[in-house]
C-alpha cells in the first residue's frame, strides 16, 4: 500500500518534471562521435585531445529510446580497477533495448582507461590524479582535467539524471552502499531520494557538506547535483573480484531506477527500511607496516573495538587501530601492504532516524 502510494507520488513528480527534459526533440542524440536516431543504439568515443600530456578516447554508448522521455547518464570506471562497476555497465550496454525505453541513456563504461589497462588503482597513471576529484575539469589542464571537462560538457550538461558507479578498489574490501547527497532543493532532493531507494542498496550514506562552488564541484555526481540534476552514487564489488551477486546489484538497481523515472515499463523495486548512515569516519594508518584485519566488510563495530593490528617486518605489533565511533565497516584494507597515511577502514555511522 505504502509502496503503491509512493509510486503514485513519484509518478506525479516525474510527470511535473517532464516539460524541462532536455530530450524533447526526437532527432538523433549525439555524444562525442556516437549518434543514435530514436529507437537506436550507437557507440563512439569522447575524444580528449592531447595537451600538456597525451590525449585519450573514452568509450560512450547512446541508447536513444523509441519513445520520448528524460536523459539518464550512467558513468563508471573513473577508478579503472573497480571492476564490478565497469562490468555492470558493460552488461547494461548489451541489455538495454531502445525499443522499450522512453528517453535516452548515455553510458560511459570506462572513464579511466589507463588505470584499467595498467591495473593501477585510485588514480589515472597518466597524471596521478583521481578521476573523481577534479570536476568540472578544465580544457587546458592535465588529462584528468581535460577528460572531466569533456564529461561535464558532453554528458552532465546533456542529462536530466545521473548515476555514478564505484566499488571497492584492488586494495579495498567493500560492502555495497549508495550515497544520497541532499542539496536543499526540495523537488530535486525528493527525486534523488526516490532514485536511491529505487536502486535498492540497503545501506545509504547521507552525504552532507559537499562543495557548493560550481567551478570546484570536485565529484561527478556533485557536479550534476549543483547543475540541478538529481544524481546518486552506487558502490559494489571488492578487491579485484567480479562476483555475480555484486554485478546483479548494480544491473538490477539501474533497471529499477529507470522504472522509477518512467524510462522503462514496470514497477520499481524500492528498498524498504534501508540503514541510513549520517557520516563516514576514516581510520588512517599512523605508520607503515603489515596489516592484519580482525573485521570484515559489513561488520558492525562498537566504539573502541580493535579493527586489526599492524606489525613491523619483524612481527612486532606496532599499531592497534580502533573504531573511533560505533558503526558499520563499509570497507577495510584488503591487503597486507600499509604505509603511513593509508586508509585502513571507512566506518559508516548509523543515523538516529531516516531522513524525511
Ligand atoms: Zn571509485
């Protein structure tokens, strides 16, 4: 009952939003050099020109639905070794049928090609920058800046909604979760909240205190949010693995969200009573050594609980990192390697109540 009422309400809101959809025209939809007529799927590249360093070609797919509707951007692979997020969007490239879609889907399956090819976690090895920290980008910076600039212009500015996909990197044992970043604009926040509930991941971080400067929005989803486009971040997968269950979470979540946005027929599958997390606490290593975890991804810990220990290369225990607050282990360092300043774990602190 509650669910159908919610569905009715969301339908009204989505319909109210319709007149401003960017895809009102039914001509070919072009992103980079991918051009798809209504009812077609096209592939191509966002061509990042060479500048102070090498250029790159970022693959893009446009699925232009047979019926009119909004434009949804699905972007992944900013971190090219968060494999589940990449494989899930690859699956969607094959599965999404333009004949069934109302609106247009822009899919970017791999932003950071050098990271993927060279198996380098966290950064673009061309300029050593994270490809989700330099938005909205600039035309004359290093490769990451130029790629971010192009994605802002060609993907964010052309979309009505955006989903950014991440996961545990090669050295991160991560349990699935999503981010919802409220902006203070009621209608936009209502839609983005419906998106994150429809996506269905059972732990949701309420991401407060984000940059508000359009010229320094840093994150991709924040860049979209600041431009008035409801957006969410979703994370699944861990430590180089590609497990079927993790891929399914991201694929099914996307389909359910597209249903909530009226881009696919059928009812969305909302998560009921997710765990809302009010903040993330980083546990940072005080020194180098060998890491021995005592918790797993998803473990709930009490304040003060030992998360693991660190030894020197002679086996002597030198550090015993503890939980600064009670919470859930969102991710924990998955490998023995540790240097000073490394992130040992991220804890999500459970919110005292669900957001209104
Ligand atoms: Zn990532």
